C-alpha cells in the first residue's frame, strides 16, 4: 500500500468490516488526516454537498467507509483531475466499489484498489505464507520421513475460528456470538448503504441457506424455490452479498475459454468462521458431520489461496473444474494459459486414485499444465504416481 500511495493519487483499501482496514490505514498517520463516514453529521454533508466536502478536506486524507457516500467519488475524480499529486486520498470501504452499480464515475487511471482479507492462517502464525509461491515456482517434491506437524490449534479449530481478528480473542461460544452479531449488523445496516432492499431478512435467510450449500454448485432455481423468491431477486441478493465480501462465486474452468462464461460456478462463503456459525458446525462435529466439514474445508482453502495471491501474484485467476462424470478439481489457478490444480481432502491418508481430478485437468490443459497438489490432513509430502503432482499436508498453508 505504501508503494501505491507513492505514485497514485487515490488508493482504495477494500475488504469486509472488521478485517483491519482502519487499523492498517491508521498506520499512515500523522501523514494523513482521517474522517469516517460512520459519523452521521459528516455523512449527511458528504451526501448533500460532495464537492464542498471534498474541497474542505486536508491535502492528504483517509476517508473511512467510502461506500456510504458513493457521491464523493465524482467529486474526488474532479479534485484529482485538478491536482494529480500522489497519495492524496486513501479510501477504505466495506463494500466492493467495483461492483456498486450506482457509481457512475470511474477513477480509472487515477486509483489503485487493494483488497484486504480476513487474517490467513499464515498471518496468524506469523509466517510469510509461501505455499502458493512454491507451487507456482515449480511445485513440491515428495518428502517421506520429513514429518512436519502443524502448530496448534488443530485443523477443526482453525476452520471454526475463521480469520476475523476480534473473535480470535474469545472462547468458541463467544466467538460464535460475535459472528452472529456481526452478520446481523451487516445485513440490517450495510445492505441499505449499497442497495435498495425491501426485505433485508430475506438476504439473511439466503446467506444461511448458502452456508448449508457451501462449496456446492450454485443452483439459483433451487434457492428460489426453497426461499420462495424470484430468480431475479436471488440474483440481486447474491450480488449484494458479493459486494459485502461475504460470498465468492468461483467460476468454472473449461479448456474452451468461451465456455467458461456459461458454466455453473461454485459458491463459497469467504470466512470459514462465519460459515461454521451459520451452519451450526463446532469442532465436536469434525467426525459426525465430516461431509459438511469437508465442504467448509474446501472454502477455507480457496480463501487461503486467494489471499496468498494478494502478496504472491495479484494477476492470478481462480476457478473450479467439474465434468459431466463429476470428476472435480476444487481450485484451478491460471496465469494466462498456464494452469495449476489443487484438490482438497479432509482425510489423513490418500492414495494415487484420489488424484483423478488432477490427472483429468492435466490432460485437458496439455502443455499449459504446470503442476498440482492434493492437500490432505496428513503430515508428509507423498508421491501420487505422476511427477507433476503430489499429496501435500494442509498445514503447509501456514507453516511455510
């Protein structure tokens, strides 16, 4: 972010509420003055007189929760066009400004967008998070006998905890209460900042239903029937949840790039802690509800990988693969035409037959296939009968 502020007039720091945006932005004071649009008086002024509001701001300023007054972006654009000095505006937002339809003026060429995620497991362990970098650089090689156990807490505890900083300070029951209160506040308040919604309760019900269908193919017709909502309404509500960084639609990979646009995406909740609370999962359910935990684990891995891409290679794109025979690869990574695959298993042991999806992906990608891994709950890196991929312990996501 410091690099972006050195050569760009407007830097937008976007991410879900309570993930640490304001704390990170605050590290730049006293270089920057700060105003927050959570202040009702400032918000009213920003909405009624955006040009006057921007004109009265200090030379370098942090504007917190910019999505509450998108009218300011037009005034910021005009101000920057008059004075293109770098580092003038640091905007933080709890909604994805790039997806807000009411924003008619673009800051293209004047701004850089940086997304802040909830904490990754590597960050919680104070590790640099080199898993993705190693995969892209040539991948892993078998290391039988190199038994590296993960640092406490256990895998189920990590899944249920999620990545928001505040609930990590609490016991599991209090953390679940924080998650519930967080979602209630977000839906009752922030939804109205970015969209006109008559029944915000329906958005909450949709999110709960999605938590129970986490890491599954998105079936809008089925969701509409279950919730008694029109297809158009479901689509509208899904877009709202995406803008608030609550869900991610992972598009389908296909060898034919044109077909990727029409294939069915998978739906993932971004934070595994929120997903666990909504679906009623606790660490005690690791064995009796293993299938549901398997879906939670898949979404958890997707989020860890996407977040690591932010400091490894922001140009990466992410997909899932599934064919008519239900052969799957949970995460497909592309950089141009180069392709990698990641499969996720909750079992502590694996064999070569479970790399079927990776073999299929490699065959389809041909010379573009760069390698892949099967992440599992074991402790050693194991061969899988093909030198292009191997089984890698899940704890490598946070111990490398």
